[in-house]
C-alpha cells in the first residue's frame, strides 16, 4: 500500500509544480484575469517575436493559461487566496521555452500588481 501511495505522489509531483507568492495586497481573480488578458499575449509577442497566442480564462475560480493547439491541458493555473497567488505549473512543459517565457512575464506582472512592487516567495516545489 505504501508503495502505491509513494508512486501516486511521485506521479502527481511530476505532473505539476506549485509556487506561492505573497503580493502583500489583496486582489481578485477578476482583476488578475483582466490584467493578463490585456498584457500577457502582447508581452509574449514582443519578447518571443512569435505569433503564438494563449487562452486566458476563468475556470472554476482560477485563471488558467493554455494554448490548446500546441499543449494539452493548461500551462499555468493561478488561484488567489487573500494576498497570496497560488501558481500551478504543468510539469509536462517545465523546460519548454514558451512556458519559461510566460513565467518570466507573469513574474513581472505580479510585481506590477503587488504593493510597492514587493513580491515574496512563500513556497516553491
């Protein structure tokens, strides 16, 4: 039984990576959604010189970033909990250059949202 549980935990940890950031400011899912819909794709196009566009939508109270023509499932799922942002990243694309570029852009946008531009890493794993 313990072997089965350990295998399941390893499988799940390989599928998704989690990061929690504290923005020191309360924001809503709608505020995050609006900011990402306005800025994420233009910033990605500017940085990558690529015509790839990502779908950014509210799915069950979380913002999901996906590109169904290229990737299966979401690349990022972002949930707001008080002043913290819980970011789940698909482990399938962890080394993908588009995913890495998106993460860099997201980090800069979180700084834009944060109180005084201060973002604190609470957990990464």
